[in-house]
C-alpha cells in the first residue's frame, strides 16, 4: 500500500527504527530474555510471542514477559543487568538485516538523503548493531535509549535529530514497524511510514497514524522519488 505520494515531494531526511525495521533481531532478543526468565525461575515464551513484547524498551519488555508479579525497582535492575549480560553474548547470533535493506540504504545515500536511526533499544546495543551490519557513515546519528533521551513515542529524540540535520519535521520520513514508531512520527510532525515485514500488523500501524505501508524495502524509493 503506497499512497499520499504528493506529501513526500520535499523529503530530505529519513529516520529508521532498528529492530523489526532494519534488522530481524527477534530470535536473539527472545533467546536472551528467555535465558533470564529461566534464571529467575519463570516460564519462557515462544519466540514469536516476542513480536508483541518488544518495541518499548527493556523495562516494558520485563513487564510484558514476567507473569503476574509486582516489579520492584530492585527486581527491574537485577533483570536489566542480567538481560544485558545475556544479550551481549547473543545480539548478533541470528540477527541480520532484512532482505533489501542494504540495497535501500545504499540507494538512499546516493540520493543524498540524511539517514539516521532512533531506537528504544539500549544505546550500546543500538550502535553495535548498526556498526555490525551497515557501512560506517551510512547513517548518522545512531541513537538508542539512554538517560538523556526519553523513549519513543516521546518525540524528543526525533526532533533533536531533525535539528542536528537542520531540517524541519515535515521534511523527514519516519520509518518503523510498530504503533510506537507511528506515534513517534505523529508526535514529531513527521511523515509516518509503516513496514509490513516487521513485528506488528498493518492494522496496528494504520490505527496509530501510518500514512502509507510498504511491503518491501525498495518500495520506499517510490515514495521519496
């Protein structure tokens, strides 16, 4: 589904979500989380269930996967540290860019678009994933979740990126696979583009503000061309 093309004729920058948009990282995230659940004596979840668990940061992930228990600050800290330890062993075992993503990024760079990454994944893992799977300087800046930046759908990170590029929000396409991403784009006054190959459904994306949805990475070129 590609529509409303006239609204994109002034796009100069593109912000990408990471997990479920640029890279298929579900198995590695789920494996690390399940390992921590086992450490704490909880039941694990099927990998595909993590499609609805991820996307809103590790603290929210904890709340979604730990059954029926009040999560104290002490527990959250222990869980977070354990997850980071497990994920540091696991983050690039099965993770790969989606088919067509590398071609898309290279094509966009030829067109002189500004490209960046904004994720709710912790900063250190966001930067490690982009450095692992993409050539240096293809996308800049690359921002994950950190103390100085509220998590999406707060638009602060997206607007800071626009300011760094010297672009107005309406000159930026925001690309993601979840309701959180679409809400971030709407909150920032950017152009929300959903992708169907990620972790959530088309219905979810449309319900939260997607103005178009693409089924293959190179379809994005039809929107910005």
